[in-house]
C-alpha cells in the first residue's frame, strides 16, 4: 500500500490550483459544429415548476456587522451517550436572524404534537440571555432545547451541502401555498406524533420526528419506560434532513423504482450522519482516546443511532459504518437486498475508503511517534498524537462528505444503481481534483470492488473506464448557456431570477427536444415503434443549476447541471405504471456539453426490473387504483417502519 503521495516533485499550492484548472474546451475555437436548436417549449418539451425553485427560498446573506456564527448546544450523539464520550457539543451554525420557533430562511420549527393536540412552544434563540449562553442547556425534558437541537443539526447539514455543491440547495417539495410567506421552507416537527418512527414527508414538506416509551428491555443508559425522543438523536435528525436535501437534488430518487435507489437514499443519509460525527471535536477526541487511535474501533464515530438501537433490545447501534475484518469478507452486494442492508453496504464501502486514506495520511505521524516502527504501543497514546489523529480524521471526513455530496450532481436523474454512484464519485472528484496525490479514487474503487458493487456497462474497474465519458453528440455546444450569457445575482452560485432560470431551461430544451437529438439524452418521440405501443409524455427539463466548486488546492470549477426526464406509461397485464428515462447534462462555462449521463427510456431490461420489483420486494411501496399502479404517497414513512402492513386500497375507493 502506498504510504506516501505518488509524486515526489514539489507542487506549491498555487501551482496545484492553477494547474488543475480545467482545460479550455475545443468548442471555444469553433471546432465543433453548432446546430441551430429547433425544439419549441410546450410543443416539443416542457419545463417543470421546480426549475424556478432555486430563487424562491434563499438562505440569509450575511450583512456587515452580523456575527459569523450562532453557537448552539446539542447532543452530539444522543442522550444515552456519556459526557465523557463528548455527549454534548457546541456547534457553530451559520448566523441568520431568527423568529421564535426557530424560524429562519430555509427551515421553520413548528412543534405541534398531533397525538397530544398540543403545541410545545417556540424557542426564541435571539433572546439576549439565550444568545449569551449558546442556547438552552441540553435537556431531555425541555421542548425548547429539542427545537434548538433540530434547528442546529439541520442547519449544519445544510451548510455542508451548500459548501460541497457551491450553491444554495433547493427543496424538492412544492411550496405549501402560493402567497404564504416562507411557504417553501422545510418544516421541522420535533414532536410530531407518538410513534417509533421519524421521516421526511415530501407531500407536506415536513420532517416529522416521533417519540415513544422505551421498552422494558432497553439497553444502555435509557430508562425502561422513559420517553425516547427521535429528535434528540443527532443521527436520526441528520439522516432525515439528508433525505430532504437529496430529494431536492434528485426528485426521482424518491420514487420506489428499485432496491438500489431506495438503498441509496438510506445509505447516503447514513453516510452524512456518520461523517458529521467527525465534525464534533469533543466526540472525535473521546473516540481517538478510547480507541487508541484506531478510529475503526470507535463505535462513537462509526455507529449510527445508538439509542434507537438500544430500544430494539440491542447493545449495538442501529447500523454501523465499520464491519470488523475478523468477521471475514465484508458483506457483499447482491440483487434483491433490503434497502437498509444495501444502504449499510454503501456506507461501509465509503467508510473503508476513508479509512484507507486516513492510514496513508497519518502513517508518517505514527512512525514519528513510534521511533519508526509504525506500531502503536499498548495503553494511552501521547496527547500530541491524539490531537493530530483527531484533526486528520475530521479533515478527511469533511473531504469525503464533500466528495459524496458533489457526486449527486453526476448521478443520472432516475433509477440510480449503486455502481453508477461509484462512477459519479470518480468523475466528480476527477473533475475537481485531477491530481489525486493520496489516491482517494483508488481507495473508493477498491472498497466498492470488495463488496462486488460493480457499475453496469463498463469494461474494467480502472479509473479511466469508470469516469463518465462525453458521448458523441450531434450538438457539442449550447451557445445560449455560455457563462458569458448567463445572469447571476452577484455570484455564479446564485441565478438572477425565475425568468433567467426559465430562459436557461428553454435553451437546453430547444436542443435536446429536437427529434434527431432525443436518443442521445435517453428520450424517445411519441409513436416510436420501440415503445411497443406505450405512450410517452414530452421530455421535461426538471432542473438547471449552476455550481461553483472549490477544490482542496483552491482550484475553482464552474458548471451548469441540468436534469431532463420523460415519462413512459407502460401497459402491463397487471396494470399501467410509469417508467422514467432521461439524462443529467453537465455543461461547462463555454456552453460545451461535457457529460450526458443517460438512462434510456427504451431500455426493456430496466423496465422489466422495475416491474419485477413492484410485484415482489417493493410491493408495499406501490398501490393499485383503477388499473393504474402508482407509488404510495410517502415511501420514507414505510421505509423507516418495516413492520407496517402492505397498504391495500379497495377498488373504486
Ligand atoms: Zn431513511
């Protein structure tokens, strides 16, 4: 295993930043033919309402004189953790003025309890005494603290997405009313109902957290019969808000079209929760201390939802990011696995890659501290080494979290396979950091390979063949989308207004909606014989977003990321159902089409797989009504509560 970066030549950081800046596209020199766009909006393609959502809800922009942060106290794991394990942390939340609730620009906490028909009050975090004490004291019995904690954790996760993607993140649900102020905010309900469940509800734009009495045989520090609040579990809160953020980035990933797409939602939400642990200094220090520097053995860091696991009668957390090698081969990916099991495999793969890079990066410090042997002695580590390992672990976790989030922009718009996520990870990281000195990408490929997560349609697992390729397109450049023609609100991460977003969507649709281009974007025209008599809707531009990504060496990369989708109504003997195709299109600053990541709407194999899933393992996520099979309204509620019965709708109801 390489313990040193591959290159021995010196690379000053400024040189690294400039050198890794992307080459100018040939299109700028006019080498590629530019065809005039021919498609017309509402005749050849449509534009989704979600296209203009990025300008409807904007985070607060800091004003001169504002503080940078609002420090707030939280439970860094959950109330069952010991203070010696860093159970309480103070997090710096990006500052914004808050109304009681708290109600900010992108989140509003509304503590109405549907079971008790009670409102548990509204915490005022702008009160002077509260401001001066970093918020309310952590407490299991003070609902005002619960409101503070959900706001703080959600804001921190939101900030991680914003940083990784280089833009504001938009929610995936429609605003709750056209003229209600703040109707597009994500509503967080810390005590939504009494039940052993928590979920993101995209139909109402809410995160709902339940509470329930702990069972008599509960393990650990939780009182049997005492109340367990899911809103006080850091991991559950981070997990749920990630579902909402992911839904905003890829609306079709919330459709239960296959095991992988649901497993991905679950695994990705757990990944974010796990990597967030590493941002709490108190937890990292305690974990490094207790595990003697072996972070894989630190269940404080690698365990997900400890208290919730204890309420299920287990001594272990609900899920874990690390599986001991002593148990033999890591758990292997196979078709037909349950969503949480699949998700756990994804988490363990990414965590293994992070651990490999962590060992590479810290080997030199360990050698220094062990007279060159590299073998850590029994007993306590020197404090200085603990600090270095802690810092390195936190830094690396934040790198990996950003890599995982950025890759979403490189995922196809529908029906993701876990193997395709590996391709997205590799391409997104290569685009930003071509010079991979610590071999992050090799570590990721190896970790996915160990679990047999293979992408479809690749000839080898080399980095080069895993990167998405730019297809041979008849249209290479969309001049209207050259950054020189785009209008921003001061910064390329902020589009000017709804009209500008619509203009961009029309410019894209005008090209891909041309009959001769449809196929290249995974689309089909109505009446295409390959549809076998199925009808298709017009292609729909689902989103178009700018991104400004900043790499570790300070290099900056700008792109436009768009999704186009199309609905096919499949006639099957058991009923009619929707099947989607389309593409993610990544467009560079000169308007050049860099990647088209397509899922073909004419792919019969994929259609049959979805049909199989709907009739088998995924049956409970679908319902039949008047000969039409549609997804249930809230798949996440079911997903988080595996014991619920299959919903049955009476014919004609
Ligand atoms: Zn989930």
